[in-house]
């Protein structure tokens, strides 16, 4: 697998926010172009103003107090003006937003997981202490709760992230570098990325060039209707600030995780028990496969896991291609429950969103040149995974 350049989790600085109401996104480009460039600019400005007016009251600043001995997960240090910095504590900031009318607030796990106190501040300046309902570290999501009777705004609406396409407008609201009420905009640059998170990866990640910086973590990424299409969670940068490559957890995964956290306080994920890599042209040549053949080559199968119990085979041999060593000889997964697996992210996304521990899935494999089907009963993800 290709190694990612350094990922910086932008869970930092934050403060407050403002007010709301939205006009729809009906927007006829050809009509506006006929009216001239000024009309286009004015209409685009009106859309952005409406999104901000709608969404901003529902976005919150989150200030966390963390014991001095704990990590604050790449959040910039923040001096709390109420308490100042003390040797016993450090402070960090992030963003979040109202999820429902019951006082539930969504944010990133890495914003709050080490906190011993969490305060959220609304756009009208109201600050409420929040409690943690649940944290899903593998998804980098967390649900907080405040007194719903005191909440001054309504929840944001989650869109269907599966219909989000490259080129669509993306709007972020949050608290970059402590600058509250900040909106930035850009486009969706890519979809269906995967993002490393501890031992595992988060699938179906949205990539955007909207400026996302430390402090935006946990805040919403919105469409032109003011609906949440993702939760801003990470940037790729060598200098801990926006370089035009930001990542958001898609709203369909957010909904799935949030509802389970609210219902049970925890989330369990299905575990197949393999490492693997997407087939490439070079691998296909080494494996004597058609150059356009697609699938996931199984590299390792840890003992005792679901895949091992079902008899999947890892790659027992190595080959060198252009001075790079590749593991070969393992099973090649081409489908799961008859859904095509062209890249590793296809397999990851299916397991993450369509299955639960205890479910049985049917894998279509290519083994020694022969297609076969193998049933695998999934288990719950272990806390750690040991290979070899």
C-alpha cells in the first residue's frame, strides 16, 4: 500500500458562533450567465450568506480541559482565560454541531477523548457544560449531550453523502485557530478515500479543498442547502495548516455511528481479519492476470481471526518489481455478497456500513486461477491486531 504523507488531525482552537435561516439552492447557471457576471457573483454570494445564516447557530465551539499528563491529540494548546494555564491541566479547542432536539452534539473523538471537562459555546455566547454520551475512536466520532431545554438553536440536517460528487460545493463552518464563526468554501475534490485511524481505516471519506485548519475538527462540512455532508476531521499538511487537502467523515457514516452511540453508548465494528492491497498493473503482470483485472490481494491472515477460520490464504511468496518487494500468492477477493470489490476501499466500506459482528458474508475469491466462494462469519474488531 502506498504510504500517506503526514496527516495532521486538526482538533484545535475554537470560540463561539452566530444566527440563521436558509434560502434553497435552486440556482440556474444559464439564466444567471445570460444576466451577466455580476448576477452570478451576487447569486453565489446569496447562497453562501444563506448557508451561514442557517447553519452557524447550530455550530458550537468546544473547549476541553485535559490533564497535563495526557495527550491532546494534535490540538494546539489554548490558555483558558477563565482559569489560565496551570501545571495540572492543559486546554484544547475544536468544533461540533447540534445533531437532534435532545441536546446531542456531534464532534470528533480526538477532540474530547482525553478531556475531564468539556464546555460548548453557542453563537449567542451561551456556554454549557457537556457530558460524553459515547466515543467511537475507530470512526473518530463522539456524541456529547447538553441540557436540551437551554439549547438556543435547532439541529442541522444530515444529507445523503452517497450522492455527493466531485465538483460539488463544500462549505465548512468552525473555529480555525480560535477564530470563531469562520466559514470557508471550496469543492469536493474526491470521494471514497480511506483515512488511517489507529489500526484500522475509516472508509468513504470526502476530500475537500475548503480551508480546514486546527480548530475545525468536529465541525460540519455542508452543501449549498445547508445540510451536513461530512464532519471535518483531518488535513494533509506538513505545517499543520490548510494546504487545500482536507478530509471529512461522510454523513451516512456519521448518522450510523451517532445513532448507535446515542442508543448504546458504544459502537462495534465488523472484523474480517486480513491485510491486503488493491491489485495494480505491476502486480497483475507478476500474477499473470489480465492487466485490467480488479480485486484485493490478501497479504496476511492473522491466526484465530474470521478469515483464518474460514480458510483464507495470505501471500506466502515475494517478488521484486522495479526494485520493490511485493507479497504475492494469496487469495484475491473480487466480491463480497456479490458486490464487486475493485479496490480495498470497496471491501472496507461494505464491511463498515453493511455488516455487524456475527454476520456471515460470502467472499468471491480467485485462488490458484480458480474462482470460488467462501463464507466468513465476522467477529467484533479486537483492540489490537497482531500479524506474524
